[in-house]
């Protein structure tokens, strides 16, 4: 894997976070391959709390969360914003077609009119990447 490949993946990680925080479900989902899978695990669980299969399903899920339409999800205040702060990324596997990364995450929320963000989530993104005609995408 070249330095350019590493930089492109790091750029996508940042753009992925910004897309979510800007509530842009289409852009957020575009960082996945067509057959990509999104899984969210919570502490102590061995099965995903959320699983979406395919770019279209990921986009519908993200759109539903951003609009506050999903059962069991806290509807967002229209003025509330998340702020994802991806941190240190390590590359566990590197070749020209596939990469595996781990990225530390810290998420805050800023409510409308609030003067300071409130910590919400800390965790790790464990990602698999595929080099596609569109560039590096999440699998």
C-alpha cells in the first residue's frame, strides 16, 4: 500500500464523520461499497445492535436517524449537532486492494443554544476497506 492509499483512507474517515455530522445520509452512505455492511456493537455485546446490509440500506437507516424516524432512537433536536472526532488510526492490514483499520472515536453533541459540547460516545471504528473504481470504500 502506498502513502497515497493511506492518505486517501484517512481522508475518507474524516469525510465520513463530517457527512454524518452534517446529516447528509447520501454522502455518508457513498463511502461504503454497494455491498458494504454497517454494524454497530455496544459494550459487552457479541451481536450487533445495528446491522444494515448494502449502501442503499445504510442510506435509508442514516436518513431515518437524521430525521428522528427510527423506533428506539432518540429523535434529534433540529438544532442539535453531533461532532465525531475520529482520532488515531492504525492500519492492521495493507495491500493494494484491501485494508483493515482501527480508528479511535470520540463523539459529542451540541444542543441548540448550548455553549459547550456534551460527551456522548467513545469507541473504536474497526473497518475493512476495498479499493474500487470510486476509490477506497468501506466494506
